[in-house]
C-alpha cells in the first residue's frame, strides 16, 4: 500500500515515530508533521528516527486537512 509513495505522518510522539520506522523501508519519502518545535517520543526512538534519510520533519505545523 505504501510502496514507493510519499507519506505524511501526523504527530511526533512515540506512535508517529514508530510509524516512520515501520514505513521507511517502503515509502519513497516520509514527512513527519509535528505541532510543536520538538519531537515528543522517547529518546531511544528519536535517535532511531534521526537516521532516516527519506524523512523530513516539519515542526510548528498544524494539520488542517487530510486528502
């Protein structure tokens, strides 16, 4: 379903970070949309996510619509 797709993940808590780790092998690009200026997940998971080359984190962003 996500193979070679651009995927947006809403939320920078543990659930969002785990979703990014799960989808990374499949998606062509990941965007993690975070409402605040920092990720909220635990430090170990944040460190794992920081190594994802296909992911861009968008801080201070509110999701207004999902298409």
